[in-house]
C-alpha cells in the first residue's frame, strides 16, 4: 500500500537528510506521511515564503544540517 505524502515531499531537503541518516524517520512519519498541514515548511511553501533547508517541520532550525 502506498502512503499518502505531502505534495512537496519529493523536493523537500528533509527527505535527503532522513535518507542520509541525519534526522530521524519520525519526522517523515509524523509530518511527511501524516499531518503535513501542521508542518511549518509546508505552510511556508504554500505561501511562497522562503525558508532554510535546515528548518525542521516544527519550525526549529537545526544548525548542524547541511
């Protein structure tokens, strides 16, 4: 069964960070495959607002992500 995902999932840098093991897959399950409308990245993308690649779905900036 294919899971529903955020429409921005394929372009989101968090996908790469998760695949590289830099962030927990919990982020993907909770936001990308769950309640993506609660994701701060999603909200900003929908408004056309710029946001840094290292911003997590809860809006915090993870300085170590590159």
